[in-house]
C-alpha cells in the first residue's frame, strides 16, 4: 500500500491514503465468492439413462424369450 | 477422542480466533517491524577515531529495528551516513553527532508505552507551528476522538515538525510518503502496533469522516487482505515489544456488541 509516486496538481486533489479509501469502499473485507445458480440437467440425464437401460433390458429379454420359445416349438 | 480429531479441533479454533482479531491487535502481536539500514559511506580506510564513533552509534541503536553497515565507495567528496527504509533514502548525516538519539526519544517512548498498555492507537498530530493552520484541525481531531466510543483508548499527541528534540521522529514521519516534506500543512498520523505509522490525513483530509474511518480500520477484523498488504511505515525504535497488555478494544466491543464490524 505504498504511495511513493503520488501525482496531483494541487493539495486539494491529493489522493487520500489507500488504506482509507479501501476501508471506505469496503475493500479491506474478505470478499466471499458470489454463488451463481447454474442450470441443473442431472435429473433429465438420469431419466434418459434409466429409460434407455429399461428399453435395452426389455429388448434383450424379449429377443431371448422369443428365441427360446421358437427353439422349444421346433 | 483420537489425537488427530483433537488437533483438527485446536487448529480450527486458532484459525477462527485469528480471523476475529482486530487489526491493531493482530499487527502488534504478529507483524515484526521492517528494518532500517544505516550506511556509513567512505572512500578511505576507517581511522581509529571513526571506528570509535561508529561503535558508539552501533551501541546506541543495538536494540532497534536497524542494521548498521560501512560501505566503501569511490568518487566520494566526503564520508556520510545515510538512513534507508525499504530502499528509500530517508536522511543523510555528515556528522556522527547528528545521529544522537536516532532510535529513541521521549515522545517515542511515551507512544510505545501507550501501545504496550493496550491502547488502540495513538493519533499523532504533526503541527506546522502556524496557529491558524494547526488549531482548527486539532480541535476537530480532539472532538471526533472524544465522541468516538473508542475515544478512551485513543490518546491524541501533538508534535511540532520543527521540534529539535524529536527531529529524527519528525523526519521519519515526513518520510512516510515521498511528498510530505514539501507539504506545509498539519498532518494526522495513526500510530499502532509496533510503531507503525499509517499514511497521514492532512489539511482538509483531516475530517470527522476520515478520522472515524481510521478508527474503523483499526477496530475491524484483521482480514487476509490487510495481513498480506499492511499499510504504513515502521518508525525506528527499540525492538522490545514482548508481552503487551491485552488490547483494550476487545473489552469495549464485548460490552457493546453493536460496535462490532468487519
């Protein structure tokens, strides 16, 4: 926070010390991270994957049972 | 309880305390003052007389935040002493007698006594010795400090920038910023911790609002942002800062929780 090179044209315009302006503007405080809400797609992804797995299992089982029945009838 | 859990509990306790310690107290307990360098520049070998003078100077500043060095330098008109702080030249002295009381003086002892007694800070009003300039600002400082809830733990001390007895102290204060020596206006320095002087308020900057902001700065929780970038200049003084009295600011804040701020 050194202010070694202070430039100003008159005493009226001399900048205030940095510690003071930081205190005034609340910049000395720890700034907590601002949390932003992001779109949550995990539920839809979960539904799609579950649906796909169910369809796959039903298809595999249907084919398996149909083949088995055909084998038994011959 | 497992020892690891106990350690975690103790460490988190210490961390939570560190974050609620006030700026003035944290800096006093934890921040070592930066060191000055006093250099003796000479082109000829040191004579016995000069060695004696220099060992006398070393003895005088032995317990202060300063190092003394002799530096051989060619193309020198005459030998001199130079006082540096963070690579900034503060003063030059051409006679060893000018260095008398460099590291100690009555007012510095008084201020250190106040800081060690647990006071929040000392507000040092550096006067120009022009009454029309000095008096209004001084009245405002005293009125604002008296009206502050922390007024009782903030002594206001006056010093003339022309004081001979405190010439080294006044010179160090006027070196806190590079342009202060050329500004003939009253200045208000907040001195806290181990004799750290904040960049001053001066002329019309000495206002009720700014004085209260200075008090707010020193009574706020010591955030990492402040710890990593401490403002101010350490004044040359003895390094004996062991066992200060408990900070009085905590008692006031305990009695008036509404004054707590971050």
